């Protein structure tokens, strides 16, 4: 059993994703581009992008996933994840 426990940042649109990244970059006192560059393996994106990232984990043998969502955006993130990501993964 291989597992992954980590932060996932999901937004309904790319503008939502950019807003999340901007918030985290501002906290780190850096630009969004620098913040993202320092985290190349962070699953961040729209539901389609998150599905792609999870499928890559599965290809590496990960069969158990524990996503953690940003504080303050956790309800919206869980809603998107359950509505748009999980059904897409089940259909594959």
C-alpha cells in the first residue's frame, strides 16, 4: 500500500486557483509565480487538473490518498472534490 497525505488546492476556475495561490504567496511575501515554482509537486488547479495529478499518483502505485485542503476554503474544496474529481476517477 502506497499512500499520499498532502495539501491539494482546487478551484472551480483558473481564476479561483490563481486567487488561492495569490493568498498563499502573499502570506509568504513572494509572488504567485515564485511560490508555485517552489512547490512543483503541489496538486493545484481546476478539477480536471487535479484528476490528472491523482492519476499520475496512481500510475506510481499510490492507492490511498488523503487530501488536505486550505483552511478557510475547505468546504468549497471538499464540495468540488466530491462533485467533480471523485466521479471522474470512478469512471476511469
